[in-house]
């Protein structure tokens, strides 16, 4: 008989926690999982899933306008924020139920409580005050939006946590940040009819993406009517007599808006988790330090997902969980592979990307070939909408391998998923050229760009 109450105790019911708990339980391990809020975690409850639903909601205004070019007359349209929030809530409640069901069916014990470490193999359950022991503990507690404490008036601002459930749709919003969340929400709110301003400290939004994507999206967002203020920051936020927010910016004076939203990165949920009691080390950002097998500094304690500050993406947390199971319960040491992660920004238009940017490739390889196409999507010919699709393949000239693929346009996220397979498989540009096109699609451009648009040799563009 085991000396512990459980084989595995999982703290956190998000993507990484649920996957590790469910798989371990399905293998016959005695598993308990504790969640203090709602099962499903950031992704399901206040991240990817509701975000994508809101993206769909925000696209209808353009669909209604575009319909005219195809012969349709659309009647008067009206948007009801409360209806969207309620529909979203119903869907995430359904998904939360599925997460619970999956765990229960696998035989895991589901606990609705905050859990904290009380020692190396010991967890304290706050709801009951009980202490339990486990041979292995997985910490998968995720993160939260940075509250940006240093900003005077930050308590008057909202983050993505509140944005989904605002009591009313604001008439205007100022969003700070230039990353995934700021850009996605700027497009959502604008599409729903909110006067939207984005303020970002850098020269160009989406700092870690390919320049063509960054510039192309910036131009497309401005064309839609989103105001983008780069190289500026909010210095303070106050409330006026009408309860509106007044943001003082460094370069653009005062901006008055119904809401100010901060999307300035996310922080790991490690405060008060008892990490010190258990000897689990964190970095300067509070993220748990792990080795290649998600092992923390304390034997028997593992950490997965956003709490580790490796790559903050749902599929990455799930992958890390599966590697943990392989390593610890299937005698098959497997370390998570964080290379070539395809990703999408659900902006409007979307960005889909995998591999490295042109700039990174130019630094890494002596010579690269860049294949680039910019065109009006077919739908825009009749809708009359002024929009462009940009596609770009970055190729290492020495071995012809495609090292980066970047798309701005409709369904770019879907394309990035498939391009991810090609890049993973190590496909060369010749493999792309040999592939028959699917016509008429936008994606066919990816296999019909036969001549490089330009080359970059030793960091210099050479035509
Ligand atoms: P990001 O890291 O993407 O962006 C943070 C933004 O805040 C950057 O533009 C950054 O600027 C800026 N910033 C940070 N600190 C400051 C500061 N002190 N003053 C002014 N600006 C600042 O974080 P997000 O919050 O947007 O998203 C968190 C993570 O969640 C992402 O990294 C992503 O992994 C994940 N996510 C993924 C999505 C998807 O897959 N579609 C959607 C949403 C989130 P700078 O660039 O100059 O550093």
C-alpha cells in the first residue's frame, strides 16, 4: 500500500492540470485535482474560447455590409451585448461540464477548493482545512493579467478577465498593450461598434512577429477605424464626474473613454501557493523554474503551463502534461518540444504564423530567400472591401528548407496549423512547388510563388 493518500495531486483545473489528472487517473493512478474557480482554466473560462466566440460576434457588422455586393439587402441590424454574454456563458458552462465529466469518468477525485503546498509531498485544502499527501504533485495554476500596479489609477482599469462580462458594452475603450490580447480585443470591440483606441509603447504592434504582418495588420486596423498610438504609454488614469475614465498619455494628451483595458502581459499565479514551504524555486517574475521534464527544484513536484513561463499557450500546456505522463507513468522519458509552434492572432484580419521571422532568419542564415505575395482576397472583389492578404515564406537558401511561414488574411490561423506540419516535416521550398494548388483558394498562393521576391545575404537585401 502506498504511503501517500494519492499517487498524484494536481493543483489547478486548466488545460495542463486537467489533462495530466485525467490521463493519470485513466492509467489507474489514484488522482485528486483541486480548482478554486472554475474547471477549464483561462482558456475555456476567460481566454481562448470566449475570445473566439466574441471574434465571431464582432465580424457580423462587416458581413452585413459585404452582403450588398453579392446581391443581398440586409434589414436593420442591432447588437445585444447581454445576449452575447449569456450565450457565451452557456457555452463555457457546457465545456466546464465536459472537463469535469472527463475527469470523473477517468476516476479522478474532483475538488472545488484552493489548494496550497504545505511541504514536499503535502497539500493543504483550504475549503476543508484538511491536509493530504501525494507521491507526485503537479502545479498547473496558470497566470493572471498583469495588474500593472505601478500605474496610478490602475484600479480603475479592466483586464481581459473583466472584458468578457462587462455589465454593458462601452461606447469607447482605450486598450494598452501591443500583444495578442490588446490586438485581439481592439478588433473585437471595434467590430461591436465601440470607438477603440490602442496605445502601445513600441514602434510597431506585435513585437515578436514578422514585420510584414505587423505593418499589414496595423494598416488594416487603421483602415477599419481603430486608432493606434505607437511609441506612447498611459501615465495615469482617473475618473471624471460622469464616471468615465481619463487617461493621461505621454504624447497624446488626455484620452477620455468609458473603459481603459490593460493588456500588458500575464503573470504566474504563484503568490501564496506555499512554494517556499515545499522548496520550489521561482524566477524573478515569480514563474516556477522547471527542467526539461517539467520537474521543479523539489523532487516529486512538477509544474506545467503558464505558471512556468515557458510559452503561454493552451496547446503547449497540454503537450507538457502529456510529456509528464509519458515520463512519469509510462517509463518513456519525453521532454516537451517548444520548437516550431504554429500560432494565430485572432485579429481582423487574422495572423497565422509558424517558424521564424524574416529578421531572425536573416540573422541566423547566411542567405535567405523571401517569397512574398500581397493580393486582394477574392471575396473583396464583389464586397468592395478594401483589404489585403499577405503571405510570406522564408527559405534558407543553403538547404532550401522553409524556416518561416507568415500569413495575414482570412483563415490565416487555419492555414498556420497545416503549415506547421510542413515545417515540422522539414519541407523544402521545392516540396511546396511540387504541391498541386487547390483552386480557387487564398492558400494556393503558398504553392505558386515560384520566384523569390528578394534575397537577403549577410543581412543585406540583394534584390
Ligand atoms: P503579450 O506578451 O503578447 O503582450 C504584452 C504587451 O504589453 C506587449 O505589447 C508589451 O510590449 C506590452 N507591455 C509589457 N509591459 C509593459 C509596460 N510596462 N508598459 C507598456 N507596455 C508593456 O501579452 P498578452 O497580455 O497580450 O498575452 C499574454 C499571453 O497569452 C501571450 O504571450 C500569448 O502567449 C497568450 N495569448 C495567446 C493568444 C493566441 O494564441 N491567440 C491570445 C491571447 C493570449 P513589448 O512588445 O514592447 O514588450
